[in-house]
C-alpha cells in the first residue's frame, strides 16, 4: 500500500482497491463457502485422525470448487465491460475486470488449500499462502518489476499481485499434499458418492451466504465509493481503512489459530474448555487492541502523512473506523465460535442483516458525507454484528467471553 500510494498516487491505489474488492468478492462466490466448510470438516477429521475420510473430503471439495470457479470466471470475462461502464462509470476498469476473470480459479484454489493448512494446524504456511504471503510476494514482485514501470504504467501493481497469487498457490498446494497425510490417487474417486457432495453443499450453502454477506459488508464502502466518488477518494479511504485494521490485528492473528481449535473442542464435546479458551484469548486481544487504538488516535495524522499529504483528508474516517475495529476486537472470536459449533445458520442470518444495514447506510450517508459516511456505515455495522453474536454465544454457553 505504501509503495503503490507513494509511487503511483491515490488514483492508482483507488483503482487497485476496487480491483482487490471485486477479485475477493467474485472469488468468494466461486468458492461457494467450500473453503470454510473444508476448514470445519478437515479440522474435525484431522483431530480424530480419520485420514482416509480427509482425502475424500479434499477431492470432493476440490472438484466442486473447480467447477464453480470456472463458471464465475466465464461470467466475469463476458460482463467485464458492462460492470466498468454501467456500474462503476469508469470504462477503463474493463481491462482490470477481464484480468480478474483469469485470476478467479487460482484465487479460489488458493483459498481452499490455505484453509486446509489451517485445519491441520500449519498456521505459518497458512499465513504465507494467505494475506501475509500474498502481499509480501506482491511487494517483492513489484520491486523486481519496478524498472519497467514506464512500459507497464499503472498496470504494474495488478500484475505484481497476480504473480503473488500464483506463487502462493504453488506453496499452498505443495504444502497441503506434503503435510495433510492425504493420498490423492485415482481410486479415491470411486469412494466419492453423491451423498458426500450433497452433505458438503448443505454445509457450504449457509457459509457461502454468510461469506458473501460478510464480504459485502467489508467492501460495500469501497464499491459504493467507487460508484459515487473519484478513484482518488477511494484510495484515501482505502488507506484509512487498512490502517484501522491494525487495531484488531491481534484478533485476526488469534482467529487464525483459534478457529480449528473451536471445531476440535466442539467435536470432542469439550464445551467448557472451548469457552474458557475463548475468554482467555479475548482478554489478551482486548488489552493489545486498546493500546493500538490509542496509538492510532494520537498519531493518526502522522501515519497518514507517511503515505502522502493528500491522505490526511482521511483522518476523521480513520478515527471512526478504528473505533469500530476496537469494538470488533474486544468482542473476541464470537463469529468463528458460532461457525465452528454448528450455529452457522444463525451466523448467516445476522451477517445478512448487517450487510443490508451497511448497504443502506452507505447509500444514505456517502452522498452527504463522502468517505466519512462510509466510515460511519462500517463502524455501526460492526457494532451491530458483535452485539448480536456476543449475545448468542452467551445464550449457548451461559457465559460472556469478553470482560476481565
């Protein structure tokens, strides 16, 4: 973000932000919730050491994901110009959307294998094949290609990210095959049944809806800012949004490790241990997040200026967004607890309500308040989500997981 913002300006970063949002949104549609379903099922299977079943789950999930991703890829390719002209009113985005259509299958495969690594507790490899590794590889490839930037122009960040997706996919697939103890041979296809596919799809459907609603909630502000405002404003807001997530970065890290543990505790019938573990990590998250929130509040202007003077215009949005992330962090891993303990349908319903609330607030507030309206919409929706999720966890387990 820093390199692109300072070398290419807020407009290119704004276009790149729209590119990332559309790729992640369509990638989530292509995955159809199969990545999260595989995380849940693989975690339960791994802890019970049922490696043969794990192999069948992997092959069936992989088959479904390839089918869905190819369909979404074709639809995206043929609708690229329509989205650019009639949705975003920026015809030049058409080339980026066609670029996305080729990336979708690889992005979806990366998600499935990365969640598989997470399920078998290969957390470092999971992180190297997901956000941390993606942006690290994108940063390195950007540096290597920088000397030809005058030929590639503003396309350079997009090409660098595509290289990163392919490289991380190679890491994820090879790591999964080495460490998962699965044996993917031709005879395994004879063990796959229609009932297995149906079972996976029944689980993945509510998770798919939750994932899409969550993505819409997370990225509706970027999408609607891209529709209503210039790309430069999108770039300024995107920087503020990403900086604000530093407040909840510990929650993100803990969720990476905790999600498969929640599934494992639940599969073994250890509800008391699950809630004790969740409460302890929430207390730890809260302390660190309050410190990070204070840093962002007191030094937010200086941090934004580091990206360029024009980004100081996002200071108010940064403060509002950071408060929302603080609430999100202090609530703990309530969303993942619901997903991993067979309450995914309730999770889906609340996510849908939150997404609807977020779209409505963005539609009302952005025309009047600009990027600050988007910040208020995101924060209010985060508060709504976490209040409802916390109440549901209390109802299920009889205890709050936040507090000291």
